[in-house]
């Protein structure tokens, strides 16, 4: 007798609805800013524990204002939802991340985010440390990392270590890398296809405008972006450029098929926190279930999607993750750039024509080159600097069109000014940091932090 086919625990429609369910016609923008918690004199990383650690900062935020919501991981305080809608959370290596609520335009986002960042930075100042945005802990070596007690941290470390050489940079990304990420909406399946392929293709040359991680352990590391270097050597199946996203006909069904073939890394544990998931594709888990006999539910699918670390991450929104976090003074260049490019149909169409036909291997080679040489790199035999400058022009055109349409305030256009300076001069954030280090190396940590900390 033939066995009856096993019915997956989630239908295709349920999987798709997690992604497409939020497409209500709006085009909001959100931001996540990761900051290094540093001693302002030495640049040493601030630990989790202790009366002046990052846990104490979170405890203060909870006690300081009513209506905040503390979030725990097996008893460890790891995040606080603020009463005004943003969230402050801790990354694996102690970085303090501010996540904004979604806003209607970049200028509004800047005002909301500034209030949140400055409030958290003022609290950190009371504990004697500084919050410094950027792309990498500048004065911490990999062996000096003090891990936050997230239950998923050892599971993620084990995942990367098991990959061997292909996962070599994963642990360093977890512990040292910082970024500024932007979330954009899509309004329909067709809109998703267009935005996903354009933003995936544009992510590689755009990264050259933002390189900002030339130091490790306080010394030049031989790269303009150590973060990008690590990412290029970190689980190629789920990081960097995903070939499917560059296809002309990419759609949500294609993405679901791809995601179902990836193993889940960790899942919710019965007693709270996270536990390791079986090392099989998520699609297999849908049919066979977990080792304890339970079957994946929508929360597991959402968690699986969050365990994808590609340059563009697709969940309920499009998360733009490729570029290095800029210094504080250029903090809104990231949402301004992606909003202008992503929310203007004419700019998207022009960007696709500029990059159509560049394959995933060329993108990956270009990312490695950009990590070393920034705007001097090449992509598919073409100068990255020229392509990045054209994308910047298209982004500004998109922002100005939004201003004319009444969907954006003119303030947003000025946020692109630091990128125009970089595109014209070829001198990146990373080059400036190296110049300042060479000028006065003995006093550099304190000067660097004073210059770039959140005031």
C-alpha cells in the first residue's frame, strides 16, 4: 500500500501572506542604527555586565520612562521597546541598536530617529560611555569580544564554525560589524519584483560610497571595509548577493522556493530563548516536523526569514543591508539614498538599465574589490565610481520628485551631500579615518570618538 503524502504544516498561501500581507499601498521608511558602546578615552568596548555596562543602560531606559517594555532572553535583559515606538536592542558583541518606527518620509524619519538616538546616548553618557555609529568596532580585536548572553549567540557561532572556510567571517560579523539598515515597502507583487531586482543590483556599487571600516583592534586592517571583507567570507548561501534576486522575473514564489531550500539555524525553545534547529531545509521541516514531533508554524517561518543575511532581505519589507554604517554626521545619507532610488519608478528603471545583465559572480568579485579599494574598484570591467555616481544622481532625482509630489520634505535632499562629496573626490569615510589616525596616532582613539559619537 502506498503511503499517503505528508501535508506540510503551512500552506503556500500562508507562507506568501507573511511576506505580501503588509503590502497596503503605502511607502514608508524605517531605519536601524547600530552603534559601538565605547570607553570615550581608550575606545575599549563596554561589556554587558557591571554597573556601567550595556545592561545597566537598558535597565535605566526601563526605569526612566513609563510605558517602556523590557524584553528578556532567558532572564537576560536584551532590548527595550520605547514608549514612542522605537526599540533599543543589543547585538551579539554588545553593540547598541536603535530601530525606528516606520515614517512617511525621510525628513520625518530623521526627526524621530534623532530624538531616540540622542536620548539613548544621553543615558549612556551617564554611565560613562559613548555610542558611536559606524561599520565596525574600531578598537576591539576579535579575541577581545565580550558576548551578550543571547541564547541564539552560541547557536549562530556554531553554525558559522561548522561551515569551515565558507563561514570564516561569520563570527566576526556577529561580534564586531556595525551597520545602518533601511526598510522600504512594496505595494504589489509587480512592485516587489521591480524593487527587489533593482535594489539587489544597486547594492554592490552603492556600497562603495559608504566604505567605513578600515580599522581592527585600533590598527589599519588593510581594507577600506573590514565589514564587507568579513561578509564576503560568510555563509555564501544566505549572505551577500543572492543570484535569484538579480533575475528579470524574480517574484515572491521564486523567493519562497529558494528560502525553503535553506536550513533553519535556530527556533524557539520551550522554556524561552532559542534552540538549535535540525540541519535540514525548512521545506523538509514543513513535511516532517521537528525532532520533538512538533511542526513549524508561522512564527518559525518568520524566524527563518530573519536568519537570511543577504544584501536585500525580504520579509514584510525590503531591508537594505549592503552598505557600511556611516559616521554620525552622515547618518541619514543611507535612508535618503535608498528612498530616492527605491521609491521613484523612473530612477528604478534607469538603475536597472545601468546594471542589467551583471551576474552574481561579477557582483561578488566587485564586493571583494570594493572592500579593498572602495570607489577605485571595478564591476564587470566597469569603474564602480562612475556607476555609483550615476546611482547617486538617480537617487537625488527620485527625492526631488517626491518633494515635488508632496510626499517628501526638501530637507531630505541635503542628506545626500556627504555622498556627493565622496563621489566627486573619491575620498571615502574610511580614507578620512586613516588620515586622522596617521596624523596623531597616540591620541587617535579619544579624538575619533569625540568626533563621531552621538552627542
